[in-house]
């Protein structure tokens, strides 16, 4: 993701809540500023429009202070969610993303 990592440092020195290496364990992140812009596939860096997951069921994973805001944004995009809220700054491990259902995983960056 171009310009999506700021200075590359974790809070409080930079904008990141998780190390960039964590991104290898998710399928997509939602690129956003004040409003969503696109979905970016993490392996291919291919951008997808916001209607890409419309009508589909997806896992929504958030380790932020107010995960409900992220979930609401996805719901507003007509994405059917299986929500997985974690504590703010959760130290994710691969097991956190092992779900029975093989739906796409959408996660905050």
C-alpha cells in the first residue's frame, strides 16, 4: 500500500497499531481516510472497489478502540459480517484468523 504506513513506526512514534509483518496473515485490508476508498489485496496489492464484497459474507476483524465503527462501515457497504472484535492493540497471532468458514477476511490496517 503506498502511503498507507506513514513513517512505518508503531504508536506513539508513528501511525501503526500493528507491525507491517502482521499483514501477511490477512486477505484484505480496507484503505480509508475519512471515508473508505478501496479494498487492497495484501498479497497482490490489487485494489478492489468498495462494492467488491457487496452482498457477500466476510469475516471482519478489528483490534481497534471502537471496532463497531469499522463494522458499521462494512455493513453500510452491504457486506454481511461475521464480526471478530479484539481488544485495542491486540497482538494478533495466526490462530486468531483461523475460522471454520472460508469467507474473505477484512481487517483494519
